[in-house]
């Protein structure tokens, strides 16, 4: 497994890069803010809403896809755990 930490701001950030195979990732929003997940065009109106300070969520990322994150205001910390071989 590979662990990473990301500080998410109001500018979309790539948090999972594309890979030659499918990836399973676990995402944990550390604080009390809301993080929105999606593609490179993610924003607070079209992103998948995460729960504040909740248990980690498991996502399946298909081969060749990326995952991006953004917040509506301020900053938030995300912790990500990926399978071995993930970028």
C-alpha cells in the first residue's frame, strides 16, 4: 500500500493519477470541511460531496482515469491509501 497526504484548496488538485490498471483507493477527509471529488473540472457544484470528518471512503478508479479534489473555501487535508503499484 502507498500512503499520501494532500492539502486541498479552492483550485482543483489531482489526488490520484491515471494508471495502466484499475485502482482501489481509500480517502479520508481529516478535518471538518467538505471536499468535492471528481474529474479535472470538479468544483463545489458538480463534485461528489464527502462527509465531514467521516470514516475513509473506498473508491474504484478505472484504468486510465484520474481523481481530483477541491473545497469551496479554505483548505482541507486528505489522506489517501492506494494499492501497491498505484501511482
